[in-house]
């Protein structure tokens, strides 16, 4: 039997996913060491490998088949636009993709003016403004702390993830429009789903049962 390989977005999503696998009896002792710098963990009994990747790279590993399955946020799936099957909503890591800014920027969104939009998610921002709203915008790609942009006049609004809303609040910004809800999703390589159909469905079924039980 060949190894079934999982690419997990490192951080909270990977931690939570490994906890679910542990509950399914698929354990990885090495992964529990909080100081480990290891990137690949193996469960010999079930012939499963987990590797930890940067979230934005997870869809790439899965599309190319370097991983059969990925666990990653819907934000990353939308932004990367890779060829994969999204097969399950894990229901954790819930947040929202929103257009945010100072209250005063609200009218700019209804006037169809050309505005500057800063975001870590230029494709999501472009798709929302151009395709959905038909509003011409200038997208400015940033890599983090995006809330800064409207405060220092780099952009009128931002497109970013809102979870608790406290980052916005503490910086005098607010949600102006909601783009879509987000959460952790399971993605599968298109060939793997055909070749390893039974094994993959079996694991997804077990995961689904656990999630249903917890919700
Ligand atoms: C994310 C996101 C917001 C914040 C939202 O940033 O980009 O800034 O969390 O969370 P909240 O609504 O609970 O305040 P992250 O912490 O990942 O860091 P970054 O800004 O450097 O990307």
C-alpha cells in the first residue's frame, strides 16, 4: 500500500487537523512535540504521511500531486485558484472575507469611483470588485498588517479576513461589505481521488462523523 499524503496549512489548522486524526486513532507522536522543526510526520500503521506547508502553498502541493489531500482555509483556495476538488468543510477556522475601512469610505463603494484596495488577497479583491461589483479599482498587494493601509493613506479600503473584529475596532475601521464566509476545507488531488477513492472516502467519512459529533 502506498502512503497517502496530507499537506496541512501549518499553524492552527494543522494542529486541529492532527487532533482529529488522533481521535480517529491515526497518531503521530513526533508531531506532538511543540519544539519540533520536523516538517513530515508518518504513521506507519495506516501508511499516512502528513506534511506541514505554508498555507498558500498547500493548493500547489495538492494540484501537482505531491500531496493527495490538503487542509487549508477557503481564503487560500479562492486566492490560489488551483485545479483541485474541494470535498469537505471542516467547520473550524470560521471567519469572513470582508471589505473594510473607515466609515467614511462607505460612500466610495456605492459611487462607482476608482478606489485603491489593499489586500493580501489580490485575486479575491479583483474578482469581487471587477466581476461582482463592476467597479474599477487599483489593487495594492500587501503581505500582512493590512489594516495599516487606510490609516496611512495607502488605500481607501482593504479586503481582509475578519475573525473577532478586534483588529478593525482597535484601529478605527469597520466591515463595509461582506464578501464570503470562510473556514477550513479539505481539498483533494483530482487523480488521487480516482486512484485512492476508497481510502480517501473512508478517511473523509470518519472525519465527517467526528465533526458532526462535535457540532
Ligand atoms: C488576520 C487578518 C486580520 C486579523 C483578523 O491577520 O489579516 O488582520 O487576523 O482577526 P480579528 O478579526 O480577530 O482581529 P493575522 O493575524 O493572520 O496577521 P497579518 O495581519 O500579519 O496577516
